[in-house]
């Protein structure tokens, strides 16, 4: 599947170079999951090396030049050098383990008061 240069840089380096929906799009594809916000770091760590392996040009980027104020120019320069779209293959089976997002949140924040609301398919509280 093809992804923008910004999405590819974001998933391959950790530097945000696209809207957040692009991060969800690429990481959901790579992992085969439907990630929640708190799951993004784990998914990124599982995908980063895989994206770099498929696109070695990522190692040519000086990501220190990408800041919240310069990212658009950084991205434009990368698109000029490497193109605007890049093909990626998803992770192979076993490279990423899908986890229930609620259970993962409970594990991540054990000292916090977490309220779990379970709804039925109609959206009514059970």
C-alpha cells in the first residue's frame, strides 16, 4: 500500500511530518490493528525498523532539522529528494501482538482510577 512521504517519515523516524490521522493510517496498516492513542508508541516501536528496512533513504534524513516550526519545509525537501509516495508492506505475522485496548490501558495506568463502561451493540449501557 502507498503512503505519503510524511507518513513514511513519521513511522520510520518518529518525527511527526503528517497529520495524526496519517500516523493512525500507516500504523494501523503495518500492524493490522485498529489502534487507540495510548497504543501508538508500542506500535511505532514495532514498526520503525521495518519501515527503515523497506526505505533505507530514511537514514539519509537529518531529523534534527525537523522541528514543530520547520517540519513543512523539512517535508518539502524530503519529497523533492525521495518522492511523494512510498510503498510499504505490513509486518509479518508475529512481529506485532494485538492487545485489547482497554486491558492495555489498565496495565499502563494501574494506579489510576479507571472506569470501564461496557455498551451493547445498540450503544445502550449494559
